[in-house]
């Protein structure tokens, strides 16, 4: 409970004021990509990328079929979805949504979620790229980046992913990076039964890339993520 004399005083030096959003300083760099937690300008760009198409219309890689919405709802819904996750970040429960940029242009998103991370030491991930950016190895590169962040910088022990049985691309990336099948879950997808394969990766099983990850601005984020 805060005491009345705990209040910040007018003119108090900036360094004594806690930073409510230290994640704005975080950046991961791979050979081709920059990954930064979402910002409003980038989310607007991401929503436009999403509206241009993420998958063929006859496919549905997502358990919540957000890409089935009309364009104006999809654009607003995309931005509001990521705002809601950003607004809900707290040490016991967080999702960091990294905007994926190449040469300054937003191409997609890579999410990392931790629940009671200080105890579980487990993350789960999810991602998508605009269709025009797929099939060039970016999906592998961005997933690898957040796995290296989780295992090597945050102290994660395990990472989870999941993909429908008819999503060979996502499953291929998981296989390539060393994940093992860990059961399945059943969904009602567009009104039909669909099976999602759960995947589990330990830090030892990760198939490491040839490149090294550059990480900047992480120290100020550790308390917010309860990371070691
Ligand atoms: C999933 C996604 C992020 C992957 O990104 P990407 O840049 O297209 O993937 P990459 O190019 O890095 O790798 C794709 C791998 O899948 C493999 N692949 C693609 N189609 C395949 C098929 N039909 N069967 C087997 N492997 C296949 C490719 O050969 C490649 O592996 P390789 O590098 O060993 O050759 C992207 O395709 C996407 O956004 N898809 C739509 C949304 C989605 O499915 N999100 C994930 C939900 S779980």
C-alpha cells in the first residue's frame, strides 16, 4: 500500500520515475530482420499488411479466424487486438508482440507469451507474415530470434508452439528448429472439426542458427518480464 508521502514530487529527477514501457527500447536483430515490440505507427502498417492477405482464402491457419472479417473491421480489429495485449502486460502474464521489419518496412508479427514465467520458465510463440513476404526464410529467422531471446537471455527452459495439421509451413519450421510433438487439441474451425498439433522445444533441443542474435535494450525490461 502506497503511503501519502510516497508520491512523486514536482521536479523529481527523471531517473527516479519508473518507466511504464521499458519495452520500447528493446530491439532484436537477425541478419535480415529487426524485431521491436509493437508501436502504434507500426501496428497501422501491420494491419494494412494483414488486409492485403496472410493466407489463401480457402485455408485458415488461425484458431480465431480474424482474417475472415471485412477489411475495415480487420484493420481496426488488428490494431485493437495488439493494443489490448500491450495494455495487459504485467510481470505474471505477458505477451510481447514483435513487429518484424526489413529495411524499415513492417512485414508481420512474432509474438512471445509468458505466464508466471519466473516459475514456469516457459514461453509460447505465434506469428504471421504478409503473403508477399512468405517462403523466403523470414518466418524461420523471426521464430529463431525469439527462441534465442527466450532461452539465452530470459532464462526459458521450454518453448511451445502449435499448428493445424494442414499448415505444413509452420510445422516444417517447428520440425527444423527441433520441436517435438506434444499431443493435440481439437477446435471448431469455421464450423468444422480441426486438429492442432502441440509442439514442445527444450533449450537443449533447439537447432541453433549459424548467425548470432543482437539484443539491445533488454536490461530495463527484465523486471516487467520477471526474467532472470
Ligand atoms: C508460418 C509463416 C510465419 C512461416 O513463414 P515463412 O517465411 O513463409 O517460412 P520460411 O520460408 O521461413 O520456412 C518455411 C518452411 O516450410 C517449408 N514448407 C513450405 N510448404 C511446405 C509443404 N507443403 N510441405 C513441407 N514443407 C513446406 C519450406 O520448405 C520451408 O522450409 P525450408 O526452409 O527447410 O525449406 C508464414 O508462412 C505465414 O505467415 N503463414 C500464414 C499464417 C500462419 O500460418 N501462421 C502460423 C500459424 S500456426
